C-alpha cells in the first residue's frame, strides 16, 4: 500500500509549464531521489506534497494516519524557547497526551464510585504507558542525542533559538524533523548547512532509518547511499527509474541509445518505402505494390527520441606554472573577540595540490580562504603567495555581491576588456547564458544563475591558484558534476571548502582538517580521511580496553608502544575485513556480471539497429528474445547489487 499517491498534478508559472498531469506513488519502503535541472519544479513538487503549496489541479492522497515531515531549503524562524525545547515542540501529540493525562488525574481525584475509580485508574495507567512510549521515541534524551549528532554542544542546547544563525537554525529544524520520525521524510537539500563531521553522522542516521524518503540533493555520493528509486523531471515529463542515481544515469543512457537506434531503423524503413514508391509508383505493373508500400509508410510512426536539457559545458584554460611553494602561512593568529580561530597556524600549499579544507562549522575554514585571498588580515603572523602565483577566488558571498543593476554582460565584460565581445559571449554561453539572456539584469537571476555568473568570471581571469568556498551551493546535480569534470582538468593548484562528499572525493589529493586553531594535513580524498579516522578510533578503542585490563591487573602495564599501536590498528583492519570482505567480493562479482551483460546487450543492440535484420524474421526473433531476456537479467542484477550495497552500508554502520 502506498503512503501517498499523486494524480494528474498540473502546475504552471505564466507560460512555463512544470507539471502536466504528472502522477506517481511512494510506498512505505521507497527511498526516492527527486532529480532534475534547476527550475524544473523539484522544490515546487515537494511543497505540494508537504501541503505548503497548491497545484493548479490534481489530487494528493495520503493513506490513513500517514504522517509526512518536510524540511525546506531555508526556514524563516523556529519555535520560541531553548533549542532542545523548540525541537521537542515540533513533535505533534505531546500537548494533547499531557492534557488527557491531567484530565484523567482530575477525574480520578473527584470520582466517588468504585467502578468509575477502577476504570479511570486503568485509563491513567494506559496513558502513563503511552507517555513513556512517547518519551522513549520523542523525549528530551532522544532530542539531545540528535542535536549533538548534528553538531550542537551541551551549552548550545539551552541557547535561545532566536540567537541561532541561519545555518544552525536549519540544523535545529532538521533535528526536529528527525525527532518527529514521520512515515515520509520530505527533504530539500538537507546537507546544505552541514559540515563533514555532521554530514557523516546524518548519513549514517538516515541510512539506518526504515522510513520512506523523498530527497533532493546535489551530492551524488549522498544520493547513491540513500535512495533505491529516482523520480526524474525530464523534458518529456516526470519519469521513474529503479535503483540509485548511478543506476538511473546508466538506464537513461541505455534508453536513449535504444530509442535512437529504433528511430534510425524506422527512418531507414521509411526511406526504403519512399524510394520504392518514387521509383515504381508511376508504373502500372508496380502500382499495386507501390500503393501497398504507401499504406505501410502511413502506418509507420516516428520514434520519440530522448531530448536532454542543456548543461554547463566548459573547461579551465591552461595556466602558467607557479613556483613550488604556492602559499605559506607562518605563525598565523586570528580571533573574533574572545573566540580564537587560529593559534600559531603554519602550513604550506604546494604546486599541483588539490586540498579540501574540512572541519566543524565555525572552525575557521572560510576565514582561512579569506586570509589566503587577502580579503582578511591575520591578527599576527604572515600569509604569503609564492613566485608567479595568480590567484582566483570563488565564494558564495561573491555571487551575492554581484551588481544587481547591471546586466550579465555588463558585469563580466570589464574582466576581458582586451578581448572581443564574441569571446565573452562564448564563455557566458558555456554557462547557459546565450543570445538575449546576457542582457538579463543580475537582480532578476536565481541563486543558481548568479553562481554561474560568478563561475564565468573565474574563466575570464585565468589563475594558477584557485580558492573555492562551497562552489556547489545553488548548483543542480548535473552542473555540480560538470564543475567536478572541469576542475579535474584544471592544471593549477586548488584549495577548496565543500560539504559535498562527491565533490571532495572527485577532486581532493589532500585533506586539511581544521580543528583546535591548527590544520592537520592528510593525504588522499575524503573517503581516505574517514577510513584513517575510523582506524584510529578502533585502535584507540582496543588500546583503551587494554589499558582497562592493565589497570585491573589483568594485562601488561605501561604505555602502548608504536609497535603495539600498529598491531592494534592491523587487528582492527582485520576485523573490518573479515566482516566486509565477503560482501565486497559479492558486489565485485555482481558488477563484473553486469559489465559483461551490458557489453552483450550493446552488441545485440548494434545488430538490432540494422534494418536488414527485419527482412529475416527467423534470425531477428531469437536476437529480440535474447535482448529482452538480457534486459530482465540486468534488472535483476541491478536489484542484487543494490541489496548488497545496502547490506554493506548496514554492516559498516554497525562497525562505526
């Protein structure tokens, strides 16, 4: 049975139609990724499901007693009171339950009849049991656990919600949604305000949930781990695909290829029939055959091929080589009032490095980039750039500070004053601003469009040291993927802040962990960093157990030696390998079978694309049957792969 069914949903803004009789259903175990380009209606559809926006027509029907919880991209305010009280107040039913309890207690106190007293006492017992169950699921202890997982400290829990910044308000709202534990989670970019530590916690929490989910996210890795189905807003309408985001992209590509082959076969058949008609239509001996082929031609319908929306398509130009040391921070101190951000920071950025800066919100990631960019001076210490370094800086506040009175072309033209306007228009075209679009005022642009203008400005001023602060905010998933691809081809040095796991994993050669006023460097990408942190945690856990044994007289005394530490780390790795190894082997085997079967299907589709094949039905039928069976086998393998991935995620979470 479905939790919610949407039927014949229509929505338009002026002449732009977003939904034309769209329909879908979400079941109790469905974990759905809602994907599509910016402006296609993802957030609007989620608002319609949440009941905060009305469709022009259509029906949204929830099953009886089903509850949906909604997290928008931005919220204006939170309930008044302390953080923990505000989060607890979002759970419906608490006030009514406590009210019924008070009423029953008062009735029992005034009852004189023994039968009434017994009945009210039983009711009171039932209500206390119900309240205990409610507290267990939605009480203060659970609320505090969720808030701490999302980065709140003990001292923050009593803080007034009115004192929270926008990012922390969003975290509190997310905590409220998780505490509510609704049957259907509706979440629009829930990771936008999360740093890496809280994102890791939230990712694990959400994966352990067995509730239905509708998720909008520009983080490919996050989507892949969370969903088992995709609702895609395409040019042809709302489409549904089984599997995670990668499976959707694969099936979409296969579908496009197959339809294109079918369209080419139909077109070839049409040309063949038309050629016969043109050649023999006027001959009396062939007139009947020509008429027969004309009727066949009329019956042949065009195949509707898949059209794809335009996406950003650009690459960074070649840049001049800088010196080996691109930037240095020496003895840097920085504080805001009494809050110390950096306390004697020293670090070096070397040529060719791609450094992801991670850490808790407020640790100083953006401050670090601003000091390197020269937008912010350290209180003491030295920040210097190396020989022949040309700096480029992209930050979200840059996109917000574009001159709203200027057109797009007027905003970017001065950056390439020595180049013809056609060059500037070409760069803007790569960011989807073509023709008259470049004359749009900055003031009417969406957040995503302003972000693309800011990125275009980077290309017009080539640099060999690029600083980027949350560059994927306001970009849709396809644009984020395109930015990763472009930066992978960038030949300069890159230092960036991003909460998007797929962005960090796709680009980072090093990770700088900002904590305690210092920077701790780690080689590799985010997955490598998280694996290293997990190994350290496991080793410390084992070492702690050994210390407990020594203190109780059951084991050897003294500190853990380097050799002992390495042995403990190896044991921790071995334990993880023993549990995860078989699942990883199963996944690898399934992936190998998928790759082999996909290759076979591609070969069959090449044969099926030959119009001459259909003149020999005895040869065509076995091939068509084999293609159908191959498609069914692939779908079964995709399902097996997804199940194994889910199991691996559960096992990994249990070891965390």
